[in-house]
């Protein structure tokens, strides 16, 4: 029996058990020098003060950005990449502002390699779910790993 996590809308099927693992949101991050330079820039003007680092799967950057542009905000794009880790690395090198998963950026934030821009609104992301077969596990290891994941994510019952 397989046990894995996915970022999906809850899967509904009698063959699959789904348990929520983690909630997540996308936040604006940049390198420490850029963060110091932008700390007093209000939203939305802050988005025009540094180039945007864009993830290929999310070309709009944030759901409210198109409306801000229609309202006159001028932004520029530094790069588009297909891997969130590359966005975090580019942000850490002060190449611009990235909108990334808070969970993906957690280590870089904790280490001070990047800083969050608190004036930029976060965007809710789909939660992470643990999906398992509803059939009994063939190995106790599957149940142990699932229990460990739920415990680590603060979702143990």
C-alpha cells in the first residue's frame, strides 16, 4: 500500500482515505538587501520597486496583480523559471521579489537568506493532504510513516 502527500483539493472516494497535513500560503520574498531597501515602500508600489521573479506555472504572479496593473501599477519581470527552489535562490541573491510557498521558503527564511515582505498580501494555496488506500496496509511501516507524518504536521488525533 502506498502512502503519499499531494497538494490537491480533497479527493473523495471510498477507496482512498484523505487526511489534511498542512495549510500553506504564498508569500512575497526577496533577499535581505532588497528587503531593507523596500521595507518602507507601501503596497502596491513596492511591487514596482524591484523586478518580479515568476514561476512558470503561475505566470500571473498573484491573483490580484492583473488588476493592480490595470489600475496603473508598472512592474517588470526579471526571470521566469519552472522550479520554486530556483525562485527562492534568485530572491536570496537580491535579483527581485518572488511569490512562493511559505512552506518551501521556510528554511531560507529561518536562515535569513531571504526575507518576507509583510506589506504584500499573502495568497492562500491548496492544503497538503495525506492520501492512503482505505484497505489495510500490507506493512506496519506504512501506518508508522503515516502516523509520523500526521504527528510532525500537528495533525495526529
